[in-house]
C-alpha cells in the first residue's frame, strides 16, 4: 500500500491505459482523507477533466444537492471515481481501463478506511459490489464487506436524464442517513 503522497504522484503520472493520451488532467479524488463516507462515480466528464476535480459539472451540481438533503457535503465525504481519466465523449470506461485503474481506488479506500461506500451508478456498483449488479433492481440495498457498508444509488447523470427516478433516490438517501446513524459514522 502506498502513502497518499506516493499514490497521488503515481496516479498523476499514470500511463497504464489509453485514456492517458486524451486526458487534460487526472482526477484523483477530493475530500477529507479520514472521511467515514465515500462516494465513487464511474469516471470524469468534460468539466472534471478540465478542472482535475470529480463531480464539478452538471451531475456534480445535482450530487451536491443530493448530499445537502442529508447534511452531507464535500467537507465530510471523500469523492472519487473508478477511472481517474476521462473516457472520450463520456463513453463507459471499458473493463481493461477499469482494471488498469482500480488499484488506485483500492489504495484510496485502504487509506481513507470509510465505514460506508456509496457507488454512484451501475459501473461503480458492478465493479465494487458485484459484477451482475442491476441498478434498477438493486439500488438502495446494503451489503457488508470487511466491516464496510456498501450500497449504490442512481448516478446523478441518470437522474438528470430521467427525473422520474428521483423519488426512489430520495428514499435511498434517507436509508443512507439511517446507515450513517447506525454505524456511528462521523459527518
Ligand atoms: N460522472 C462521474 O461518474 N464522475 C465524475 O467525476 C463526474 C461525472
């Protein structure tokens, strides 16, 4: 396991997959490095790539609003992605790209030691919870692994495309708030 400094250094110089050729910035992750709650998206979009920060585009604005509903925010959550470089035209990150990058996220998780991990959308849920995860069926359900509570909610981009999913996500956020209370996570 690398230290934060080593990990960030390696990640910023990474050439493990082809996404390094089209990126403007590596989007490493943000938030308190001892957060008890961690959010994981799929990969940077255009704004994130330009700024080097996760969830700063339209989906990020909605994510901030979602967090605010249950008194969370960037000050008390760590936010990262499965892949750290933008897939061209925002396509899904391919399996080899995810595999090339997942070690960075695993190292981040080992350093942060969150009590709760919330996957944002299908891609993160399939990678972190189970390969046959189906977001429409399984969102909001909880899994326990190595003392960490894991769940997935709809990706904010999906909620922007289809607002009819928002009431279910509201329920999932309430469930997250309850889990935070239950595991005594600091927020
Ligand atoms: N979508 C993601 O999955 N991650 C980001 O950082 C931005 C948009």
